[in-house]
C-alpha cells in the first residue's frame, strides 16, 4: 500500500523544499528575503529593502515565519508517516514511493511559491535585477522537473511497503 505514503511524502517534500529555499536563497546566498520584491507595492505589500536596518529586521522576521511554516509541514509529514507505518519503518524510509512523493512535494513547493510569490504577488524574485524573469522561470522549471521526476520515481515503487 505505497499510496499511503503519498500525503506524508508530499508534506515532507513541501517542507524540505521550503527549507532549501529559505536556507540557501534567503540566508546563505542572500539573493532575496521574503519581502524584497521591488514590484510588491503594486498589490499593497510593502517592500522592505535588505540594505536598511528596518528592512533587514522585517525581512528576517518574515523569513523566520516562513521557516516556522516549513517546519510545520515537515512535522506534519513525519507525524502522518509515523501514524501510517506501524511496522518495518526502515522499508518505508527506503521506499521509492516515499522519496518520489517527497521530490514531487518539493517541486510542488517551487511551482506554487514561484507562481504566487514571484509572478502574481511579486513579493520577491529568485534574484532581483535585470535577469530576474529568467531566474524565476528557472525556479519554475526546476519545480516542474522535480515533480515529474518524483512522480516517475514513485511509479516504480513496490506496492508491498508494510504499512498499518
């Protein structure tokens, strides 16, 4: 019954994909923060420059809130996985189904975040500047590739993963 791993895998993938985005793009590379989109004013969301103390404080706060949400997705995924897999948990963690759905969840995160935050709301872009559209499109393309790869990986999973 590997299909029972779908929801936990998707939740884990969404949460972990959000962590990769927040840690890598917001903190390590510092390409953007949650509210650094210069075109965010058009929808009534205030732009906060990361180059001012006030702006950096607000962006750090909202980046932290973003990490809380991604943490809740991971926590929910682990809880759901634990409740569905009652024996031989190692088989579930090594299952192609779980890892495939996790990849699909990461791709789903990229597609939703890329379409809503980058394109529709404009609260930030992957990398602000002259080529920001190309960075945003690359982020969306990565999301699509992750979703397709995850779906393909889980399709080849053994349906006999011991659950409940």
